[in-house]
């Protein structure tokens, strides 16, 4: 029985990541931008530990991998995109960046899920891109070109060493 509980511990961290992303979006909808940014950073902390805990407890699972990708789309794809859109002056370029960013993030995660890599990431990880946008949002700064560049870098063929 204790082993079954141990297998859920990493998933609880992943769900905490997901809920942090959902609460971040809720905060944005109510005008609490700094709290929203804090919740994206909190999601990153949970995301950092879910995989490490799973490996340490030797309870890696297909469910955990897929749940992690879904949580990452919300916390580091949708939440930063909404933050960007909320803080940006509206224009055609803003709309393109807003649509492109979570789409490329989802494609990046789907590609990793379909063809995992060992020792490196192909394209920048979505948490890195999401935290970049959140950091800009912390200072109420947005840039459509940086957001589009992050979108492209997520699906680019560059290799980023895993740490």
C-alpha cells in the first residue's frame, strides 16, 4: 500500500503545477498581474521537482509524462500568453504573437512526447520560454518580437543540454 501512495507523489506535484497555472490565469482575469507572475514561478518550482521525485522514487509512468505535458501547456504556454496579451498594447503583431506562442509550445511538448531525447532538449523548453515572459511581465514589460522569437526557439532544431 505505501508503494501505491509513493507513485502518486510526483503526480501531486504536477497537479500543483497545473493548478498554479490555472490560478495564474484567474488572477489575470481579476487584474492581479504580480500575483499571476508569482504563480507562474510557483508552477516552475513544482515542475522542477515532479520529474526528479518520480526518478528518485523510481515511479516514472506514462501517465505522469502526459500529465506533465498538459500541465506545462497551461502553466508555461497559456498563462504566459494571456499575461503577454493582457499587458500588451493591442495590434495585429500582438495577436499573432499571442496565438503563435501557446501553439508552438504545444507543438514542442507533443514533439518531445512523441520522440523523447536523452541528455538534451530539442528546442528551448517551454518552462524557460514561459518564465522569460513571466519575468518581463513582472516589470509590466512586453515585446511582441521576443514572444515570437521564443515561439520559434521552442520548435527550433537547436539542442539545449538538460540540467
